């Protein structure tokens, strides 16, 4: 029987390889663009927000600066320590509720907005978290859910000629590495949410083309140009479907 991943031993890797990279910039840009467009009170403040598995909590802290009431949760003490340091630097520490522990230990309380970004794919049983969303939401709540896209991982391995990986569905990365062990099918997520009483009202992809680029020619050699094109095509089909991550904005039916 597997177990959920704790990032205490990976926080420095994440800081350099993900959050401090251009990949991280694209992720944050897409998420912020989506939330600003889909959450009516995003810029006005006043929402109660739960950030599950927040990591360094960039989005959660951004919402706190806008006047929202934010609870930041993570199972990793080291990741949470970095988030707290960033909150101290921004004068936000006392304006945020902090919860160290697994999401299962959170008190069942409804929030206006629930963030769950890059968490499902690190869980042994992601359906447990999806099921738990009901106890953190009310009828008018919004859920922002981003997860590692299994369909994109299949395409990535087909391009590289890793046909055995595709044939045997062997996508787990090296133990202790940054490749999520449990890539998620968007169709499965949407069907599971539907059964739980949620509807996916908006979709976008994160890194819809830049991860597939081999030799960086022309505009692909310019990070600003890549970011602009990622934003342009991230919420258009068929491009969003092959994003390395998928972002769903969900509502209760």
C-alpha cells in the first residue's frame, strides 16, 4: 500500500527546479489569469480561501495581499516554513491562518474558494481528496484544481519513443525525484467530480507546448515570447488538452 508524498526532503529541489524556473513562471501566470477571470471577487477581497497542499503558497499569499481571508495548509513542515518566511517578508504572517498537517486533519468547514494545485498526483489515493472537497465547500463555492496530466505524459513519451512506458503505463519517476508518481487522467477527474456533485465550468492547460520543444529556435529562445504564447493558447482546444498540467475551475451543481 502506498502513501502520500511529503516534500520535506524535496523542498530545495522544488525551490530551484520548479518555483524558481520558467516553468514555475508559466504555472503562476496561467493560474492567476484564470482566477482573475473566473472568480468575480478576486481583486476585491473578502473571500474565505483554503489552499490545500499549498507548498510555498504563492497563490494563497497573493490572495491574502488582495484582502482575502486565507488558510494555508501543507503536510510538509519545510515547505510551510518557506511560505511563512515569504509571508513575514510581505507583512502577511498574522493575516493568514496556518495549518501544518495532512488535508485529512483539516476541520470540515466550508470556504468560498478552495485551491488545490499540483496535489492530486502526489497522493496514493487522489479520490480521497476529491471526495473531501464536499466538506470544504458550500453551494456557491469555487474550486481551483490543477493536476499533472496523464494524457500529456503519454504524448511526451510517444514523442521520445518510450513506447514500453506507454504500453505498460509505467510513468512513475525516480524515487525522491520531482516527477509525480501518480499522473491523473482529466476524464477521470471530471467524471469523479460529476459523481460528487461538482461541474467543471472552465479548463486551461499549463505548459501546452514549451515542454515539447527540442531545439529552441526563433521565438522559443525568448522566455517572454514563450510565456505570451503559452497564455494565448492555454485555454484553447486542442492545445489545452496537452498541457503538462490541467487547470479546472469547478462549481457545485
